[in-house]
C-alpha cells in the first residue's frame, strides 16, 4: 500500500507529528568561523534594505542579503572538502534530493561539554550510548547534542590565545561512523562539525575529512537538539540549489512523533 | 588671558537646538590659494615672481609691476596689530549672533596690511602671529594670535569657531580593535574629550589590547561594525546626537595588486570596510552632525578620515588597498561639500605605511599609531583639513605636486 502523504500532512497539522526548528536565526551578530586573517574568509550575514514603503518602493518592503555558503545554520556538501572533491554528485545542486530527508540519532554529551569545552567524542562514548539506545542504524544523521547553542556568543565561539575551544569528535570515531555505522552525515551545534582544536588532529578536521571523503554531509550551528529524542526524529535539511555550491545556509526541521 | 572653558552642563533636552549658520564663504578662484594654505595650516601669500612684492588680497596681476606670475609662497607670519575695533552688531546672520567680534589690521613683516579676526589675547600695538584658518564656511580667513602662547588660548571663542578642538567634545572612534583605534582613544582621552566612544565589532571575538583600552579614562565601549548597516544605524540612533567628532579607524590593509590578486573576496572586504563603511557612517551620523554644527561648546565639529597617502597615487605592492583608499578620498570630498552647511569639517589625514602588523615586511620609515593619533588631535586643534603625517606622506605629496607621471612610474618600482 502506498504511503499516504496527505495523512502525514494531517498529522503535522494536528500535532501528531511535531515539527521542531533546529535553525539559528540568520543575523549579523551570530558568530561565524574565524580563520587566520591572511586566508580567505567566510562572509558574515548582512542585510541591506531595498525599500520599506518609501520613496524607494512605496508599497513594499524587501532586503538584499549577502552571506557565505557556510554562514549561520548550514549544510556542508562533500565537495566542501578536498577529500570529497572528486566524488560524483558532490555539490548542493547535484546531491540526490532524497538525501535531504533522513532519520537521526542524537548523542547527548551536554553534561560532559558543560564540564569541559574541549570534550572530544570517542568510540567508547558512542558504544556506551549504543548500549543504552541500540546500534546506530545505517543512513542516519548523527547529531551531537552539546547544548552549545545555549551559550553566550563569546562562550559559543570560545576563542582563546590558541584558538577555539569547542567540543567535537576525535578522528577515530568519525572514521568509525562512516565505515562501521554507514551514517548519513554528522551534525553539531557548534560553528563547525569539527572539534575546536581539530587542526591539531591527524588528519586535521576529521569530521570534514572523513565525512566528505565518503560522500557524507555536515550540518552545523544547529539548535534545539535538546528537544529531540535519542532516536526516531526525521531531519528535513534541503540546502539551496547553488550551482556547484559547497554548502548552503538552510532551514533545518526535525519531525518527531508525538502528541504535543 | 583667555577665560578657560568650563565643562558644558548637560543639555536641557527641552531646549531648541540652534541651527548652524555660516559666514559668507565665496572666494575667487585665485583667493583659494589661501584656502589651500589654510587647509594645511600653512601661511602663504602671493609673491610676485618678477618684483618679489608680497601681495594681499589675492590678485591676478601684480599691483607693483603688472606681472601675472603670482604663485602662493609660504611667508613669515609675524606682524604688528596696528589698529583694532569691535563689531557690536552686524547684518550678517552668522556674526549677528556672535558679537562682540574684534577685528583689526595687521602690518605684516612680509609687507602687506591684512584685516584679520583677533584672538582675545591680542593687544593693539603689540606683535602678533597671523594664521589663515578655515572658518565655518570652509573659506580661508586671517586670524591674529598673540605672538607668544597665552594660558588657555585655545579656548578663545573666535579661535574655537575655526578649530575642532576635542576638549569637552564627545568622540566616536569607530574601530577599537586596531592599534590605531586604541592609540586614537588614548590621544582623545588625553586631549580632554568628554566621552570617547569606541566601537567594537563582534564583541564575542577577543582582541589584543582589549583590557588596556577599557582602562583608558572616559572610554565607553559600544557595539559598532562599519560593515553592518543595521549596527551603524543603531549606534547613530543611540548616540548620534551626542557625538561631535568621528574618527573612522576601520581599516583593511592587505598587500596585493589588481592583476596579481586571486579573486575578489578580499577586494570586496576592502571596499566594504573602507568605502561602504564610510558611506554607512556618513549616512547614519552625517545628518545629525550637520544639524548640530552650532550646538554650543560641544557642537558637532569634524569627521576624520584616515587615508593612506596612496589614495593620491597607487602603490602597486598594495595596489587594491590603494584603490579602495582612493575611493574613500573621493567620498570624503563629497562629504565635505555635504557637511559644510553645518560647519562640520572633514579632515583627511594622509599617512604612509604604519608600524602595524599588515605592513610587517615594509621597511621604515613607518608611522606609529601613537604618532598618527597625535597628528589627528593636533590637526583638529588647529582646525586644518588636510594633514600629512610622516616622511613618506610628505614625500609623496611633494613629488605629486612636481610631477605626477614621474611619481606613478617610480611607485611601480
């Protein structure tokens, strides 16, 4: 019997399927990735009013916006990283659209991160999670709940003399996610999918290197992960169809069964 | 002795703000030779190339020998105040509300007799120093100062009409992340500014010098990002009506040329920070500053542009940077015309390479941020419009005056 999508829509309207917004508001002051100043920089979000019911457009209000592909809550395509540069259909305009809707597991390490901003996710930590919630099924997003989105901007970026100090995965666990658990992608609340000090890992920035090297995706600057169950949420994350885009700001929604 | 200014009382918010008026500012094209001198704080008069007569007022031919070769030359500024009078009323609206106003005739050592505005400490029959100042209309006028400095002489009301002295004024330093911004905050605090607002973008991002900056007396950190229209507008809404001097310290210095740059990302940032940043500040703060040009002791006085001297001639090693600076210079000329009705001056401060990180590989001489800040404050105190700071800036200026084409070729290396 074919799936009844209209029944699904009715469930959303009735609240039987809850829709949770995992997106940060695109605003000028939300922190963006900081690179050494001599390197190319991601453009911050900027907004210029075109008209607001005035002499520039008497009956309408609208803005021009500018931003980078990796500004705000955004999606990383495999082409973003050198390890994924030669994969087929590796850019946001060519990825199979079915991949923009996928289930997720949520690994909660918020307590550990509150105690240590340099918390690194390891295989044993995930195995302990699996002991409680079952093995991560293939084709799932792994979302790392750190509650980092609840921090002040200063603590969120947490830039110190030696760079950013924010939680993230160590290399082994990312490789393991891809090779042993066949994950769909990796999503975080922090500015990037990688550990703040991830440039010191081998390989540097493993979440980018391994995920994109195997054609998997990234989501970052997520919020409201604390509202998701450990298993059972479906993520709708469709990036803008940017020609050969390496990523895109987007609205990320989670669908969760429930009566509330 | 000049009566020292007292810190102005807080303004009664119910009181009408008096509108700015300007003295008559029309001058002949020749007389703008005086404007050029006044803009840089020089004292120059026409000197006949043929008979060496020093001429005032400016003329198109020599009253002694009829020669048309009358270039402006720097001449000694000393003289004697031979006669003085006090104007007690006037049909001119600007002077009408500023009487009594002293004027006098000064016999210059260089020859001519000049009718000049008089500083309060000048005495009839005594020696004076003559200066050309830009008045509120932007035109050059002669002002006689006492030969020796007198106590609080900068507080003289006639003189203060022609300067932008930071004393008791409220200043906005647009970017305090930079060494120049921090040096500027210190210099304005030392110069007696009432409040030194210092803009900081992305406050979540720490920067060197943050703690020291916060410790400077009368510094108030405010959120401000010149690349964000909303941020600039919000800051103007918050504090625009109590900012009397703006020093735009937002900078974007990167080496690289036009051909030899890879892509436009950095060029866009340069234009965004410098040219569009200037425009955002001008649109947000300009109108209220122009409106407040006669708002008492702490009236709006000046907008300060810090410009690379390579705005005047491209330096291909920093070629795209030079081009962005040139755009700012052109914008500043427009702003001058637009702010002049309010008597608000636009100061262009030109400098060569700075002693900062982004000029790391450039050999000396370089301008330290502290020297630049000092020059800005001095320029405001003098009321000049064009300031050249350091050897490189002076050198470029001199070479440009003689042979721009030679300079262009020489800059190419």
